[in-house]
C-alpha cells in the first residue's frame, strides 16, 4: 500500500481518494475506518450529554426498551432506538449480532464457538458479547469463513 499526502495550502477540508485495482476487503476496511473518523453519537451519563466518536464505541445494546452504547471507559444511554443506531453506524463497520445488540467489528479481539451455533466475541476491553446463531453466518461470511 502506498500513501501519498498532497498538501494544498488554499484547500478547505480534507479530500480522500483511494486508487485501487479492485475493491477488496482491505479497501472496504479502510473506507469504514475513514467514515468512523468523523461520525459522532451522543449519549447521556450521570445527568450530562456526551459526544462520542463512533470509533470509540465497542457495541450498542437494547435492554428493556432502552438503548445503551459502551466504550472502554463508560456506558451511555441514547434516545435512539437500536435500529436507528445500527443505521447510523452501518457504514462504520458495525453489524447486528443479536436481536438486541450491534457490535463494532473493529473492536472484536477474538471469536470463540459456543454451544448451539452461537459465537462468543471478546471485545478489546475484555467484555464478552454473544453472537446468536441467527447472525453467526453473517459474521462468518464477513471473516471469509463461508
């Protein structure tokens, strides 16, 4: 991979162009990480609202009609529903892994098979998330195992 930075003093903002022979998984991963860079989500914790970068979110979970997202340091509640968070973060390499959970695929440290076709995902902070058997094939496809 060759990286070129072309400084143009009069230019406002940043323009990223990816030149490749074929769009493969590496290119898609680069695009997902770039999209994560400027994507923000908001959530409440201890009576205040916090703005969090999507790249810091490990996973999003719905519990008793409340939606929470988890970072390495904290848990935040968001007024958005799980499907709304999933839509907002889909281009940032987040994917549904259970009826009530969406994970940041970039923050999965390891995967381990579990009983009944489920998969246990260990996140980079050590937390474990269960990937249900309904969503396990999509995870395996993403990894190139199917």
